[in-house]
C-alpha cells in the first residue's frame, strides 16, 4: 500500500496541513506580531530568555540563533526548575522573556513566566491557545494560528512556532529581506512536503540508535528531528552540532547508526558538510539532501532561516510513514500524552 492509498493518520493529516497552517498565520497573525513587537521596549532590553520544553524548546533554539544574529542580544534558555524546585527569583527586569508552548498548560513553564512578569521582564507567550494559563502569565500573547493538533507528536505547531519567531525578529530588526522570506513560507513548505526521505526512516527503524547533525539555525530542527524519531519510531536518536560531533560523540557512532545531516545552507553549511564527510570516511551511514554527495532529495538553494524550518517537513513525513508501515500507533505513541505537566 502506498502513501497515497492508505487512510491518513491524524499525524499525517496535520503534516499535510503545514503549508495551509503557515498561510493562515501569515493571513491572521501578522498584525498581532507587529503589535507586540512595536510594544516591546527594546532599548531597555539587555538580554533575552527563551522558555520551552521538548518541541517548543527546539523551536526556541532556532529563535535564539535569530535573536543573537539579527538583534545582537545575548539569549539563553530558561531553567523553570530554578523557580519551581529551587525557589529562585532571577533578576529579569531588563530581560525580554519569551515563553513558547503549544498547549500553554505546563505548570513549570507557567510558574516561571509568572515570576518573570512579576520581576519586571517584558514577557511574551507564543502559544497555540491564546486563552491558556501560559498566555495569562505573560504581558503579551502571540497566537501561532496552527489550528487544533490532535496527534501526540507535534508537527504543524512546531513549524508555525518557528515561523512566528522569524516574523517577530524580522519586525524587531526591521529586516525587510527576512520579512519577505517569511511570506514565501507556504510555498516553500509545500515544496518540502514533496521530498521523500523514507530511505532514511527505513534505515533508522531497523537501527539500535541514530544521530542527527545540524549547526546554527538547524541545531534546533536537528534536536526536533531526534525527538520525533524517538516519539514516533521508538528509536533513541541523539542530535549534535557539527561543531561538537567530531569530539566526544564520534566515539559512539558505528556503521549501524544512520546519521541524518540537516544543512539549510548559509554560513555554517561548509562546516556541516565537512563533519558529514569525515564521518562518511570513517564508515558512517550518512543521509542528507545537501552537499556534494546528497543521498536524499533536497530543496533548491533558498533562505537558510526559512529552510531550516522547512527541512522538518520531510523528516515528519518520513517518520510518520515508516511508523505506519511498522504498525505503530503514530497518533498515540506508547506511554506519551499530548500535554506533559511538569513542575
């Protein structure tokens, strides 16, 4: 049975909706993004803190690279347990604090955002549910307009969250080129939806473990790809930066561990390809849609910021299809729930 013949899972339907969800965000959400960006007092902002767990945290990694490269502000990931477990009260009066959450209902994220707001930070919630506790904990709210997501494994919400970050930074930096690139997201995501990366997913499903390599703007997507492989296929997968994989991690890589390289082009492209080439020479099984020896279909050269997001689409599609082939319940992976409430 081919991908076209089978009844789609919820996850498959939501992956297929990614270009439409992006178009909806561009149509409905840009006004609110502009309003929030214009309300922020960036002249008094000394640094940025980004808070999120799991897929939202990986979207936050993509956003942090944009903040540091386009806004010139240092950015760090929040540690909510500092507030909820250690009773700490970080000094955040000069911070821009960005909370990212699909559901907006994880108690630790909410509590940390409430503390940040009370401490005087400019707090922004990027959420799919604008009426969620996370949204109420922040001074500003940006809905991602992805629509209901029923499969446990997040897909379209992750893509729209990253796109919100791209639009927000474009507005804050007055970067017309970045803003223009974001407008092409539905078309670019539709192109990515046609890429067949099933060869990688098939190889991964039989492996004891796997690796995903990215760097810079693709580090967050690499971590997201690794997480989705674990969720959907039940295979442990580790993600590393191309700048670190040749150090300690290389010692753990064997020929039976497939490596997916995520290279969206740009300033770090050469270093990603060099790392993959080194691993290939040492016998690793490499899958990549870019570089001098692509093994997967890739996108034509484009904006690395947008393409780092778009490369998640064939990852999601391939993992979902392989899980269905194996008879796994992709919509309800064993032991997982849609909203994980951590404190």
